[in-house]
């Protein structure tokens, strides 16, 4: 494999990691940490977040509709910050179909709160503004998770299925440590 291909694959892995970490940080801030899983593939890396399987209790509430919408939008917003772009270009969106899926789900949830398509778009835009603020305020947590996750990748640690996984308990620890540092 050429150095250029390795560099591109590394960039793609980091892009996916930041996307999934964005979802996870926002969900953790709302009290529902996610597992983060990256599934490295030869044709590019894909990722996913899995809700903490712990039953909902007062300590682990179900996400409100607003929190769920923000969690869905957080992936692409974190990816944008990582890439240094306010907008992802059409080609990049096509390459990263889950971002479109996340946006469509967020819009679907928002439509339950709004009376019109225009109202839905306005509401989603408001949620994006909130997500950007949350991520900016907690970017140290995003970077700490990225360092941990990329370190796992670099260490060659994989699940039985060949995936890279950061369990929700560790996600929560890292986010809490980052929050403590921010406050101190």
C-alpha cells in the first residue's frame, strides 16, 4: 500500500472516529453514554454508536426528543470541526451516507414537534446551533476520546469481529475527566 493510500485511510478513520465521538459526547452529556465502535474495512472505515444497554433508570434516563435530535446531529457537526469545514461538500456527503441518515432521522423526530416543513427545518437548525455550542464547550472531551480511540486502533486491539470498540463506561469516564479539567 502506498504512503498516500495509508494517509488517506488514516484521515478517513479519524473522520469516522470524530463523527461517532460527536454522537457519543452529546449523548453522554445528556446522561446516556454510548459504546463507540469503528469497523475498519479495506475500502474505508465505517463506525457506529450503540446505546448503553443498561436499563433506563433515574440515573440513566431515556433521551428526550430534543436530546435525541441533538445526538443525531452531533456526529456531522464534530466531523465538520475535525475537517475544518463549516459545510461538508456534496461529494463528501455522498461518501458518508450515515450523515444523511442521521440528518433524516433528526428531521423525522423534529417533524413531531413542528406544524410544517418550514418549522421542522427551523427547529433542526436551532438544534444544530445548540449542538455546535455543546461541542465547542466540550471539545476537550471529543479530543480525549479521539486520542483514546485512535490509540486503540494504533495498538491493534480488536474485538473478535475485528472491530475497534470503546465501551460506554470508558466513554463516560473520559467525558467526566474532561469536564473536570474544563471546570478546574
